[in-house]
C-alpha cells in the first residue's frame, strides 16, 4: 500500500538515515564496550534488594551471586532495571496505563522469499498483522505477529512449522523458513511511571515506561532518557549547576514517554483489530493516507524519533534565540553551521555549564 523511506526525510543530515535492527545481544555488547571505554564495569549476578535515602545520598543493599549482601552508598541512584523495576517498587512510584490483553510472538529466523532482502514489511492480513524486519545477516529476518486466537495465560508453542504456516497464510507468498533462533511471546503493556524522580533516585528506560514493541521505540527512548539525565547529573554533582536543573528531567522526558506510549497504544490498537469491517476500513484508510508523501515522511520521522523538542523546559525557555543556529531545546542537526557543536555533543563528558543551562547554571 505504501513505502516509508527514511532516507528521504528532512533529517537526511543524520549519519544513519535508515531503520536498523540488530539482535539485543549485539546492542548489549556495544553498550558494554562503550561503558568499558569510559571506565565502568557491569557487575553481573548482583541484584539490588532494597534502598533508602540517607543524608546526602542513597544507600542500597546489593546481593551478590554467593548470597552475600553489601551496603552500597552513592550520591545518586538511577534505576535502569527494566519493566519490573525493583527501584520503582521501592520508591512506591505508581504506574499509569493498561495491558492490551492481546498476544504477540517474535521469532528470529532465516527466510527465503521473493521479498527484497534488507527491506522491512508490515502485512495487514485478515488473520492478523505480521511485521517482517530485516536483520543484519543477509536472509535473516525478525518476524513479529499478532496472534488473535492466543490467550496471554496459555502461550502458544513457536516452532518452524507454526511459523511457516503463519507466514504463508498472511503473505500469500511462497517462502521457506529455517534456522529458528530467538523466540518470544508477549502481551503488549502500556504504562508510564507517574514520577521519574524521587529525591536522589531516578528512573530511566523500561523502568520508567513500558509499551509494546510495535514501532520499535523502546530502546531509543531509554537511551534518550539516560543521555538527558546524565549530563545534568554530572553538572549538578560537580556543583556546576543548580540542583533544580535535575527537575527538567521529569519536565522534559515524562511528556516524551507519555506521547510515545499514546502513539504506540494507538498503533497497537489499529494493528490488532479483529472485526472484519474495521479491518477493511483500516486497509482503505492506510491505502489512501500512504499515497501522500507528507504522511509517509511524517510516519518515518515519528519512527525515527529525531523530532524531539524541549522548547518550554526550564533549562531552555529563558534563552534568547540566535539566528541561524538551532533554538534551545531543539535537536542540533548536523548542519554545516554546527559541526563543532555536534562533535561536542557526541561525548556528554565534555559538556560544560554554559549559557545552555540558562538561569539554572551557576
Ligand atoms: C519482545 C520484545 C521486543 C522488543 N523489540 C524492540 C525493538 O525492536 N526496538 C526497540 O527499541 N525496543 C524493543 N523492545 C524494547 C527494549 O527491549 C527495551 O525498551 C529495552 O531493553 C529497555 O532497556 P532497559 O535497560 O531500560 O531495561 P532492560 O533491557 O529490561 O534491562 C534491565 C536490566 O536490569 C536488571 N535488573 C532487574 N532487576 C534488577 C535488580 N533488582 N538488581 C539488579 N539488576 C536488575 C535486569 O536483569 C536487566 O539486565 C522490545 C521488547 C520486547 C519485550
């Protein structure tokens, strides 16, 4: 019905104007390598059991693999412990949202088919929606499918014969699946933590917002949370900015999480329509809308997540505008006029307290 091309978007200045899907293990390897280069180590098999705020910091009880408990003191604590966050629970921060009750499955598999290798497909079939997402290894794809007949409390078995039937029925193409890798069955949930901060403790990533993988927004949103928070924490911790700068984390990131969850919930609803007449309306509306380049570009830009703006944030609102440069709170695109800025923003450690923190800087 329509084709969304990322490289036609206005942000063609972006170094990677494409949809990139990689296995989660690869993402974790990249992140860990980077962390290593920055001098930090991930301590596996170590769990946070409890935490409490103390004078000028936070104390947490960590349980090691051998069962020993260690009290760990830090000035700040960031809970990046995923959807079932113990940190969020310890803070008593409520989640707001709902569970869709629908069942989806995900499977990484090799696929021979007449489809173009390296392109992603979204098949709005009568039997349920099917996403075919290219993986870095040629010929390998990630299949994500709605299973309208399945129940969350009775997850189906995902094997090659089941997948083969599903793909053949929904695409109507001759395909051959083999080498089944990672599989997962999940029920989309759409929740956001009411508050991303309690005193010296923060929430980021899935600990702060939980949503269905439709649209693939989760990981990027979590990384944006981390980036938004860390330079501010760095400045406040070193006494280079007023502590109120940290309030802008909630102010800037909570609405982004809310908007993202609203969009993903709507998309999940549209993707999981069961009533035939509504499916037909969906098909017709999507067919008409996707004829317009502007709609396709908007969709691509939304999925690309580079349209973030924080114009009304305390950290940027007081700033005067200077001609020709990005406005405070806007994305600093890689324009000819700003290569030095882009270079400096690449590494959060080099961020200095300057006029960019406005009245919040000391
Ligand atoms: C099936 C599926 C498919 C997805 N596909 C995509 C996609 O295509 N694109 C995308 O962008 N996102 C996708 N997501 C979402 C993405 O995986 C998450 O948004 C991302 O992993 C969140 O990262 P995180 O670090 O916040 O949390 P997590 O990745 O959940 O990491 C949390 C970590 O904290 C640890 N932890 C938990 N409790 C404790 C504790 N008490 N003490 C110590 N450690 C603890 C956990 O062991 C884990 O290592 C998908 C999610 C699912 C479920």
